């Protein structure tokens, strides 16, 4: 007897497309809002405006202030934001503005691929993503042992192999990085197309 109340299984490819779409929108929105500052060093974001946004909340954290072990505290800890830096060089501004959003997108999409068992694919672009993830969690540098097996990992002419051991993932204005913002956007776009094609194959198989 079938269970009519069971939750339908969602297609991981469809979920992945929606997830990557959200990551791309976030990346491009962030970059677009900061584009003038990145290129010209003008009109840096005003952190004081954040206070107004933080006030838009329904929770009352002052009534739920606890330490890490769950014990109540006398007052809520204050997490002061770091001041917006003065960076005279456009490449430094680029690194400051886009490095963390790119890392977040890489980590999030790679985690999605892991959870849904897509990371084992030997598709070069998938292995490329997973190697970027490994670098992201290792001080943003590639750590590839001399005896380590490295599946073919490539995207758009970029290849990750043992010669990259110790190389920086992103540049910092002084050191050239392996990838840049546009590479992350391009890779996510490619992976989106890959998931769409996998979804089409699965759908056609169901139809048959």
C-alpha cells in the first residue's frame, strides 16, 4: 500500500540550479553595488547605515543573551564592526570587496554538491570546484601533497595540478591569484548548465 502522505523527493539537479541562481544573484548584486568604489575608490559604503538595518528585527536578543556554554550573561556582547579600510589601489579594493563573497559561494555550492553526492563526478569542472573548496578552507592556498592523487580538475583553460601547491587562490594586489571574480561567476554558470543538462537526461529517462 502506497503512502499518500509521503514527502515527494525533490530533484537535486533542480535544487542545485535554484541554489546556484541565488548564489550568482548575490555575487553580482554585491559586486554591482560596489563597482564604483572598486574602480574609482569613491563613495565607500557607510557602515553607520547598518544600524538602521539591524533594527529591523522581530527577535529581542537582549532577552536572550547567553555565553557559548548556554549560561545567561548580564549584558549582550557587542560585536563592533571593523572600520571600512582606506585602499588606494583598485586591485586591493577588488580583493577586499569580492574575496569573501566568492569564498562563500565556492564553499556553499561545493557543500551542496557534497550533500547531494554530486561531488564524486569526474567531470573536470566539478573536480575544479571541489579543489577550490579545499583551497578555501586551507588558508586560501592550494595544499597538494607530492604523493596525492589529483583527479583531472579544469575549467576554461585553468588546470589544478600539483604545480599549484602553495599558490594563492585569490590575488591580494601584490600576489597574483589563481582565479578572479569573473572565474567564480563563470564556473557557477557552467555548473548550472551542467545540472540543467543532467536534469534533462533524468526527465527524458522518466518519460521513456
